[in-house]
C-alpha cells in the first residue's frame, strides 16, 4: 500500500492568483477557519486583504464549515456588481 500526501488545489481569482502559488498539504478534515489561518501563515500578505472562501461553489460560514478532501475550494477577492 502506498502512502502519500494529498496536495490540496485551491482555485484563486484576481490578485489572489499571484499570491497563492503553491498547493497546501493539510490533514483532512478541517474547518474553513483553519484553512484561512493556514493561508495567512503561508502567505502573510493575505492578512491585509479582504477575501472570501467558497467550498463547492458556495461561500460558507468559516466558523462552522468542515472541508473534506473531495471538496473544491476557491478564494474570491472582493467584487462589485453593476
């Protein structure tokens, strides 16, 4: 049996694409709040930016949502409508 670390792919948009450049290697499951903390730890400039985290195409509550390894994660910069 092979042992390996799953690298979590995160879709990024806007200026976040230039910041988050490497896949993360968290242990599943974990909360969206823990993901944000991990992102800020690895990319401190994110602490200064306002962005949302979406799971499976839905912006979720960071305090309660749990991420599993099959989930699709996206980082969304602020946007405005017209």
